[in-house]
C-alpha cells in the first residue's frame, strides 16, 4: 500500500515540523473563510455530535467541557515576559486577511521557508546526514530562505551536486526567488518542501530524532 507523502514517521525529525507547517496553511484557509462567512456558530447540537460520550454526563461535566470549548474558541491569549498578555481576536485576523489578502499572501509564502530552515537545523551534524544531492539541495534552499527568500551563493558555491528529482540548484539561480509568486516566477511551489522532506526521509531510513 502506498503511504501518502504527508504521512511522516512520528519517530523522525520531520513529522512535527511538517505538522506545524500544515497548521499554518490550514489556519490561513480557515481564517480566510471566516473573513468571508463569519465565525462558526457552535450550537448544542454540534456540541453533542462532537462529544457523544457526554450524552449521559452530568450537567456539571457538560458545563466544564463547554467552558473549555469557549476558551478554545476565544481570543488567542499570549503571555509575555513583561507580565502582560497579548490577546488577538480571530475575527480581527480574519478581517485583515480578507481586506489585505493579495498583500499578505506573498509574505505567507515566503514564510514557507521556515520549514526548510528548521529541517536543516534539526538534522545538521547528524550521523545519517551526508553531502549527497538531496541534503545539498536542502542546504542551499535553507540558505535562500535565510537571505530574504533569494538564492545567495558565496565563493564557488554550489560546490557539490544539489539535486532533487528534476530540479538542480546551480549558480545561475543567484538572486532568484526560492518560492514562486502568483506569476510563476521562482523555484519551488509551497508543496515542494513537504515532498522534499518526504523523499529525504524515504532515502535515509536510519534517520532519527
């Protein structure tokens, strides 16, 4: 049976990184929809379907779950080092996405590089990592992600073959965008980091955290 390319091994380093990446894009989609259609109405019927085991629960137990759910559905509440908290309503973020989607999307796509950066940093210096084409490809993509999303070669780089499937990184990509924009100008699509990490994980089965 073929395993989906996003079904990463939980015992290996890429799984939590890819999950965080998917949360980012799913969050964008959810908030974009919320900006257009408004917040979801969580009725008692919806609540009972989500927690069928509570049909026999006491009113007190149901109340606790409902209160916890209200907290979860409430504003994002972030503690700071200065003793105060930053609260952000999801509706505010949804409104910003709706009003400024075309402006924000390129920045969201550029932040896709964080997955590549973390994948590189979490595996750097590990015994299973060599200087083969896949790892070199990841390394150069990481460097591009940390240089404002543009390829930035120093000296005689690339010194070794940096290749993934039909994509090869050469010095001709100097100052070229790492990720494609809405006009198709760039090197990678947003789904490519996931596929790249999947291929690395399959090629190096001895990978571990």
